[in-house]
C-alpha cells in the first residue's frame, strides 16, 4: 500500500500544482478530495502554462487515473471547459483517465448568484470569496438539500429537485427554471461517461499496491475548522479530509507532504501577521508573479512565518515538507523569518485561536543572510549557495519535519526531490 497526501501549509497558492505534477510522474492514481473551482493549480510544462481548477494536476501524465472525489463541489460548466481545453492541447485522450464521484455536489447557477450577492451585502465583514458559488453549494450540502452529480444525469430527477420548492426564493425566477433544467441536464449528459464509483476504485487501487496521490486545494489556514475563521474557505483543507473526501479509511494514509513557500502570501481578507506593506513586499509580489490563478487578484506578501507553519504541521500531521519558490528570495540582502508573536507584551510561539488576536500580533523576527541567484537546476542542496542551504535547513530544524522537495523555479524539472516519498 503506497499513498501520499499533498496539502498546502499556508493560505493556499503554495505551488502544490507544480509539486503534484512532479510527484504524479511516478503515481498511478491522483485524487482531488475537497474544494471547488475556487482553487487554481498553475503548471508550466514544455513552455506551456496550464491552470487547472478542478481536474487533478496528474492529468498531464498519461499513466494516471485522475479522480474527483465526493468531497469536491463541481461546477459542471467549468469542468467541461477544462476537459475541452485539455483535449485541445493533446491531453485526456482517453475518457477512462478521468473519474467523477456520483456523490460530488453540483454548483448550480443560483449558488453563484448567492455568493456574489452575499459578498456585496457583507459590508465591513467581507470574506473575499471568489464568487464561484462554492460556499452556498457546501451550505446546501450540509443542509441536506444539495444536488449530487448523479442526479443531474436524470431529467426527471433534476426537474423534480428544481421545481419542488427547492430553488432559492428571490434568486431564481420561476420562468428561468425550464432553461436552467435544460442546461444542467445537458451538462450531465456530457459528464456521464466520467461518472463512476470512485470510492471503490481508489480503495481497490490502494489495496492492490498502486501508488495513490491525494491532491489538496487551498491551504491549512483556509480550513473551515482550523484556519483563520471566518476568513476561510467552505471545506476542510487538512490532510485528514483526504479520507472523507474520497471514500477511503484512514488506515490507507501513509505520508503527508506539506507544501509551503519560502515566504508567505495570502489572497482575500483576514489577518496576516507577517504581511509587508513596503518595497520588499512589492518585490516578492512582482518577482513571484503573485497574482491569483483563479481571480487574478494581487496576493498579499510577507516573510516566512514559522509560528503559522508549526500550527499547519500539527493539523496536517505532516511527515515531509516541500519548500517552493526559493528562487524568489534570491537577491535579498537579509531575509527575515517570524519565530514568535508578541501579544500584549508577551511572546508566544503558538498560533492564537482568536482571529482578533491574530490581527494584532507583532511578529518577532530573526534575520538570516540572503543569497545570490540560484542555479536553473540542481540535484541536491549542495548545489545551492551556502546561505540558501542554511535557510532550508533552518526551516526543517524549526519545524522538526524533514524536507522532501525544494523547488527553485516554475518549470517542470526545477525541483529537487530529496527523499523517497511514495
């Protein structure tokens, strides 16, 4: 049995797509287990840029069977666009390469309307959602009135669900329903070849010794239970969700790879202790291309935060670390790293449970020497400048988790896999 869960250790955008692409070269099955098209995994392959929002990044390796699990909320229109784009670019030639859980919930047109309307009406308490309908879809799921993927394959069933008092009052007009039913059913017809019992498939794959990679979206600090609530996403982003969102038991999970940037970013609202509002923050943003893959919004940038990362290591149960975008720090004379939070005159090294406390902490920084430009490729840490080596070793020492991967550029092959992860 060989499995690996790959999850984000910060506020998302850590470069999981690139890491998953590298790992899926040696995997057999890649499973997306939570979130929706509010996430975006960006990859550069053969000079081509790919941004995937729903389909696992492993789709770019033909040997993989890619699964969208029951924990994901699916916008069928967006998924079909993604399928078509991949086919046009020479991927997903065989429909059997992609499998969709029949129990994944569907994002309906009224979910997107609700999302946008609520964000506009939220005043000073804006969350910073993407407006893609993810939150309202998860709300309906928990309220036991959601529509699951297998239901849109049956015109009678979807008609009953949308006309039997289900449609949100004030959001969908009665005269809109026939057109909505037609559109959703057409989407279902196109997606039908991909729908299968994914839970059984993944479980069988694990039992037979195939290498299964579980692909998380967003990051630890956006988890609805363990993140900076309420400025979070609507799903659980922690590694434990891999079981719930794919239909397999926890005995199948072997290792957890937590991905973190060599610095920190955040999109949207909410507290961010190490955020920079100076030229260093601007330099990180522009050198790192820190603009949202889904929305295009500029990301807030700051120094590496070890207090936050210790929290992430604990809630994920991380057994390995992947550090990305180390190359973006090249050229800085000094690198600052947050090792504690000062609150009301006291220094603490644990992440506060009250988001109002998080908003008023003063980071306690250590300074580390910067380093010059990194090589385009490297095989081991010894190929990097000594200051860059020490920076990576410091992270592993502080978090007490070994470094499995270090990425020094955006292209495929610009990552060093330092340990056997499967």
